[in-house]
C-alpha cells in the first residue's frame, strides 16, 4: 500500500523538470503550460472525497486496484500524446487515479490496523509519500537526460504494474454496498469551480487580462455559494460537511490545510529566492531543498509510533511549534543566513511537517468509525490541497513577476502568521477519541 501511495507524489513532482521540454515541443506559452500542473491539482482535490466514498461503498482495496490500473493506462496515453490538449487530458486522468488511490490507502490502513498501531502504519505510509515527492525531480531529471519527457510517463507503467501485483496479494475488504453510494453531481461541479477559481487567482496576477480577472473574481465565491446552497437544499454533497461536526476531526483537518500552506509556500518560494537572490543553479537548488523532504521521510515513522504511545495531540503540538519556529527563523533571517544554515532551517521545516501531519491523520481518522474511513480520509486529503492552492495564489500575489528580497521577507512573514494559526488550532484537539462507541454520523 505504501508503494501505491508513493506513486501519487512522484507523479506530482516528477513532471516539473520536464516542463521546458514539453513547452518547446508543443510551442505553448507559460500561461498554457501551467495548466499541465493546475489541471492535475484541481482534479486530485475534487476526486479525493469521491474516491473515499467509492471505497466506503465498494471496498477500499478494490478502488486502489482500479486506480493503479487506470494509472498505467493514462500514463501510457500521456507518453504518446499527439498534442498539448491531449497531454493535459491524460494528465488530468492521472489526477483521477490519485484521487482513487490516496484516500483509500489511508482508509484501508484505518480498517486493518489493530488498536495502537494506526499511527505507526500512517507514519510508514507518510514516509513513502515524502520519498515519492523527494525523488520525483531526481528521477525525472535522470529520465530526461536519458531520452525525452515521454519517458517520465512510461516509467509509471512498470511501477504501477508492480504496485498492482503486490496489492492483488492482499485480502479485500468489504464495503457497505452500492446502495450506500450517493455522489451529488451539482456539488461535484461546484467544488471543481471552487478550486478552479482559486487557481485562476494566481493566473490573473501573473498574466492579467479582463477575462481572467473576471473569472478569478467571480468563480470562487459563486461556486462556494452554489455548493452551500446545494448542500442546504439536498442535505448532502461530495464533501460531507457533517464530518466537521466533531472537534477531533475539524481541528486536525484545519491543521492539515494550514501546515500544508506553510510547507508548500516555502517549497515554491525557496527555488525563486535561491535563483534570484543567491544565483544558484538548478542542481544546487535541488541539494538545498533535499534536507526538507529527507527529514520528513526519516521522522514520519517515528512520529507515528509516538502518536500511538502518547496520543496525537502532544505530537501535533510539537510539530506545529517546530514548523512555526522554522518559518519565523526564515522570516527574520532571510538574506542573512549562509547557505548551510539555510539548508538546516529547511530541514527543521521538514521535521515539523513530518511530525505533525502523521499525527493529524491519525487523530482525524480515529474521530469517526472505520465504516466512514473513506469519506474521512478523502476529505482530509482534499484539505491538504486547499492549503496548496491558497499557497500558490499567495506566492503569485506577493512575489509577482520579478521578486526581490523585501517581497520574500513579506511572504515569509505571512507564512509565519499561518504557522501561528496552525499552532493555535492544534490546541482545539480533544483527547484520543473512541469512534466505535460514539454515535455514528447520519
């Protein structure tokens, strides 16, 4: 299951190194090229809650198998894309596979792990996810050096088939049945509009134009209002808002969004800072960023075991405090730290992320019984993308086209503010919940 989880972040980060080659082959502008990334993020965010509910109804392992099979097919299609629109379409389908795989791996672990072992399992799975994100650019660069960008998609074929063969050896879990499945189409469209509108904000700032500005200004609030109205009238939606009725779910879910904002914003801003202010090349920038992911990989299993032993709340508080300290240190010393100290501070950021996010997952999944594990995991995964999309928009707003040192300082000050909110929200978490004995969500 960890190998299946690794493929999602691998595909998310591996494509970054191939963007110049794709642009050169299809002769597209930078604005169009960004949709190769944005379409993937939007589809992943929207399909995660759907994928989780499919797993609750049909069995989580079955949906993971479908996701891996679809990953192989659409990766093969992307490798032989004949035009830029066909490549974007295949890339969007890859987002669907991520929405099927990620929440159902987490939900399957929630079902199968005995009491006191969930944190350890999620920690190991989190290490696999961080590994995929860390090695994506490295593997992408090696494949690009060996051939062209199409090899990056073809690499998914043996990896996906290998994961599928391993997953086929596991004993399937049972879902609640097809009759329990209810996916509200209007709410799906409204949710897609919310994430598309948030993404368009960054596009409008980088490439201003009357149509883009109007779309960015209107689509987000209009779609959010449509979702709220649809949920109020029908009593249901693709995101089950009733999940947030429990403190032990909404507190870690909000923390996931806030901590991912801090992590993703720093991850986006640092390459720009290191290239413009420190004049580093791509290879050295990669080396500077690696400690951030590397520490996350190493600390996640330990954080999971610690959450099992002492509870999720103290682990979350320590992780949030560490993440805030790292963001504040970057904010106060940016432009002054020597490169080794800057790399150490980024590693400190990875420590906070790795510690906190494993405990957040464990706390949120334990807030609801196993029969709702898919819906809980899917919505929690979606909250992570909320932080990423907002972070990308803030980076585009504050850094602009030609970023300078003062802009980086302001951005990191904003990041520190989100870090404060992240630390505060962790104190709202109650004691370890006992969902099996609690009243079930309608």
